[in-house]
């Protein structure tokens, strides 16, 4: 008998199995921690530990793409791949609810149900969330599809965007059915909403009026990485499956919760009309303490059998109704109007009001948006005006109280000249805003451009802020962004008590900003309508400042997401001699003016060194840092050993690499220190 040779698995096989097991283990742990944090509201680890775990998973999945999983928790970070939304038909229509603002109509609804059923029933009361309706479909416990309400019959497939929402589980746990559909609302919490509007205000972009508009605009983004950054949330309120455990809507929601799904915590079963009214009265006050926007109460017959018996109207179920809260508003006096000039020259009117308590805060100022808004209201100084909060966040004047025979003050007229520099204002075709065109000499615009230039997403110059920019401008140290690169420690020490250490920090950070990627330099220039994403598109597709400056209107419009308005703005910016002078001076100071430019090399500053790169970096990509190391005589390696000279560590450095470096006593160098090391060796 011939014997067969026994073939043992290779060492590589065992290593790969270890990697796969590690990936699966990380996914399971991250899914559990997401559930603990976003659904149970009971985190068990620190944010840092979570981030380290996520970074390690991302790294392993990148190095071993054969173990990819579309429902890995790593998809939470989103992707910059664009896609057109596919239309999907709903299995059953997503109908809207009938609305009422009247308790009398709630009583009519209750009595009508009582008459039609002619048997005992319970009403399930839930807070009504002000978001965008969504249908989540789970197949064998995994999120397979997420579809917007659309027209009720067909919606948009936004699965990739929804996967970035951390409160929505990608995988269910427990005893789940083969197919389960959850319906609910995608929301933007107040905290995320305020942060987003603050960013938009700094960039002089139109503000979202309320969290619902912000959530709706976000979920339809073509770039899921944008969705991931905006911090959406979700609350689910209806379970659909062929194998539900109960006839009770309330009990089915508790079942959904046991599967890891986030359902409303404010749900309550009521037997009497008095209990329903008590619930409404309680949440009319308590809703103001919630982290999300609510605009009413939803009342549903609890029994699914009774729901089917009651049936539907053409547009809504007969077994449910929404009670909407009245918008809170107060009457106060319009005392005066200020006209503010922003970074891009937009002149915005702001109403100064007699202080009034509204939604738990004292309101003294409210935006008046533009001239058309003022004309519509017909405002006069001294008018008694109604103030409310759009989405309960942004104070706005919603009306004027005109008493018969009352004497009104001076009519509010929009200014014709800049309130700061006196330049005649201009109004561009198709826009409602007025602009000060004197962008090279109007102080608020100059200071605004400098403040924008130094921000983290632009040049990331540490040690400077709005107050410091104001100080340096008033002292005559800076008149434009290029002047920053002429500052020295000696010039700063002693100015308004700036100490030597602070001065050194500012100058060091200004020097390090020369290594910022070209796309961020382009964004930092403050070209009107050119935001962070557009700047990246321009840098990626046109590669250099010279090509952008020389591009024609059609060439600019051929860049992804660049329309005629943006293209015209770019052309106008580079026609201005002052702007061209600033670009030239910044180029001379060593800022990156092309996509492929990098810090210059002297060829031997890292000679003989072996360097490991780990983490995510702000100023250069990992590939760029590998090239910088090689250009300066160093050697890249992927694993840490006693021969490793140091680890170049970005954010979310892999925890295993960090532990290994600490164990072997290998130095960990951050991005700033590394760039300073290169720069110092070039001097």
C-alpha cells in the first residue's frame, strides 16, 4: 500500500487564521460597544480605547482585503465614493399620519376608535421625532437595505449612508427572524446640529433652519464620509415581520430592543383619555430636555389585530394620529438693528431685542437674514415683534404686533454702504444678500480671512485664534495671510503679555503649516463657494495652483461638483491683483502649491534609520510620509523590532504597535516632531 505524504498547513496559514480571528473578535467587540454606547447609553470603555480598537480593525481590513465584510463596524467612517441613489419600492406603503394641534381632535380620535372597535383597547403613546422617515431591512440578522420614505410607495436606497449611523446596528443579536423591517426616523441631535451650523456660519454658508432639514440634507449626501462626520442618530418605532412574537405593538418594540435596535424610551400604553392627556402635557414640557428635536406625540392603537380591523384611509392609517405641539414664541420689543460684515463680505442684519425668555434661554438677538426678509415684515424700530426659535435653536422674528393707533419708530432700511469701511454694497444676480466688495481693505473681511486661514481644517496654525488675530491686526503686525510668515519670535514677545514660550509655539506652528497639503492651502485661501470638499476636488483633478489660475470656465466646470457659480467665483478671485500677490508671496514662503509637491529633501537626514509608520495623519498621507522617509535616506518597515529607530505615529495608532514599541523601548514620534526633524536637518 502506498502511503500519502502528510501536508501540514504552513506558518503563513496559521498567521492568517490568527489575523482572521482577530478581525472577527474586533468586529464583535466594536458592535457590542456601539450597542452599549448608542442604544443602552451605558459605555463600558473610554473613547480612546474604542478609537484604538477601530483603528486596528481598519488597518487589518486594509492589509487583508480578503476578509472584507460589508457590515463590518469599520464602515461607520463612510466612503468618499459617490453614487446615484437607486429607487426601491416599499414592501408596504410608508404612509404619513394625520396631524392635529387640538386636544379636542385627540378626543374625537379616541371616541371614534372606541365606537368602531366596540371592545377594550389600549393606545400606545410615543414621542414624535422631527426627522426623516427610514425603512431598515434586516435579512438573517444583517442590515441589507435602508430606504427613505420617498413618495410613500418608492424611496431612495441610502444604505451606505445609513451604515455610518452608529446607533443603527449592522448585525442583530438574539433570536431574530429571517426577515425583519424596522421603520423609524433618522435624526440630527441638537449637539450635532449646533456644531454643523457653527461650521457653516464660519464658512458663511446658509444655516440649516432646524435639525430635520439638516438630517434630510445629510442623508442625501453622495459622499458617505460627510454623513459619518455629521453625527446622525435614529429612533425606530414600528416592527414588521411575518413572525412577530406578539399582537401588541408595545411588546414588539420591546422585542426589537432586545435585538439591539434603538427604540423610543418614552413609549407608554394608556387605557383612558385622561392618561393620554397627562402624557401629552408631560412631554410638552419635558421634550425641551431631550437631546433631539420632538414636535409632537404619536397615538397608535396597540393591538395589531385591531389595527388591521380599523384599516387605512388613502394617505394615513385610521388607527394612529399625530398630535403636534404649538411652536413656542414670545412678544418683545425691537430696539435696534446691527449690520455685520462677514469674511466673504456678506452684510447680515441682526435685530437687538428687549431680553425675553424663550425655550429655556434668554434671547437678546435674532437674525433678520436679508433685505427681502425685512421688507416682508415691514419692520420699524420700537415695534413689538414675535420671536420664536426655528427648530427651537435659531432665534427668528416671525411677525409684528401692530396695535391700532400706535406710533411707530423709524422704518428699518437696509444699509447702502458698508457699515465698517464705507464701500458701496453690491448685490449679485440671483442672490438676496448684499456684499461689501472691498475685500482687500475692509477690516472685518481681512480679519475673517486670516481667521479662516489658520483654522484646523485649513492651515492648522496652533497658538493663534480670533482674539490673537484681532490683536496682531490692530498692532499692525499682519494685514493679510501672507504676513503671518514674516512674523518672528522677537516681534511677538512682550505684545500684550505674550511670553517667550507662546511666541515660540506660534512661530513653530506657522513653520509647520508649510507642509500642509495643497488642497488645504487652496481651501485656506478663502475663495468664495470653495469649501473643503471642492478644494479637494480641484486639487485632485487640476493638480496645481497654476493650472487652476489658468483654467477657463468650461475647464473648471469639468471638475466634479464644480458648477458655473463656483467656477465664476474662482476666476474672479484670481483676476484680482491683490489675491495674486498673496498667492505669490505664499509660494515664495514655501507653501505647497501643487498636489504632488512635498517637503524638500537633503537626501541624508534620516540616513541609517529604520522607521515604522502607524495611524492616521493630518498633513500628509501615509504614502507621502513613506516617500519623505525614503527621500531623506531612511528605510520603511511594517513591523517593530529592536532595530526600529522610531515609530512615526498619527492619530489612532494601532494599540498592538504601541504596546510593542513601549515593550522594546522604541521612541514614538508624532507628526509635528517628525516634520520639525526634517526641517531642522535641512537648515
